[in-house]
C-alpha cells in the first residue's frame, strides 16, 4: 500500500500495537503486552512493572510477554499477571517454557498467573474491571477513577455500561472507518461514547485507515485519535489510605 509523503511525515501516523501503562502513587499496572512492548517501554523510559493485566490473548496483546523476563531478572520474582482463567491456559500454552525449570544461569520470564478480580488493587490504585464482547471473544475493560479503557470491542453489555457513568475520559477501540465484524468502527465508537456521555474520548486500536491530523479535523468536539506516547492525567481513588 502506498502512503502519501505527508502521511508518512507525521509521527502520529506510525502506530505500534495497543497497550497502556497506568501509573499510581506506589507502582504501576501494564495493560497488555504488545509485540512492540520492549520498544514502547524503552521509548517511555519505563523500567519497572508491578503487575500486568491481559485483556485477552489475541497475538497483538500477548506476544511481547517474553520481554517481561528483564523485569523478572531485576526483581528475582515472577511478574503478577491478572487475567481470566481461560486466558491463563493460553499463556501457559504459548509460553510453556516460562513454567519449566532450567539450570542455574538460564533466565526465562516467570509469570504468577492470577484470576482478575472485579476490584483490583495495584500501584496504590483501585481499578474496577468489567467484561465486554469482541466478536466471540470476552475482553476485560477497566476503570480507574474517571478514566475507562476498552480495547477490542464490538458490544458493551448492560452490566459493563453501568460501570461507565460519569466518565472524564474514555479510551475506546475504533479499529477502522469502515465496519468490522469484531470491532467498533469509527461511527460506532463515536455513537457509544455519546451514549456513555464521556466528557473526553480518545479513539485507539487504530488501523492505517486513519490519517491523524485529517481525521482529527473531522471528529466531533471532545473526540480525538490516540497516539503513541499519549499521556493522560487522571483523578483516581487511592487503594491504600
């Protein structure tokens, strides 16, 4: 596919796979491990991870997990990984070597797989989790204070919608402009955000359909495309008082 020079010249059109890091007062939570995770963390100068949440085990969300080995080498401990039981099985299958014994001096990533609770406490933050649908796949969404993150979604059930009242910032999947069977497209993401009533919406998990500046100029007020390196200040309740 040919891209015009002005598209290629804009760094915000050069997108790695979707992942976020939530920083709290005492630590952080990495949400998903994209294939570019090591590059993303190096770019942002992030050298510590307290825990990981895996929203689901499609390749673009777990194929960077091997690079958690550097965190294990630093802490000499397994990284806590929160996800659904079915996805724990996938991680054990994909990274079977992470659960085997090796001779002294051989370093592999180590994962402490844990069931994700509805209320998760990591990094000194209270993180609320809920489930959405991504075609036939269940995906974990999350809310921290007035911020909610929903990657890979084609339907938000009523139970999850009840978790999304009074949002300052919503970050949500809008994979492409034309319809997609397993993701919200642009029109659907805008419609659901308006239904939720989020005061600000960032659209994420973006394909090459989007020219960053051109699309932003056409979006409704309070909507914006996310970009690599985006930082958002959020108000959140501390988990430890």
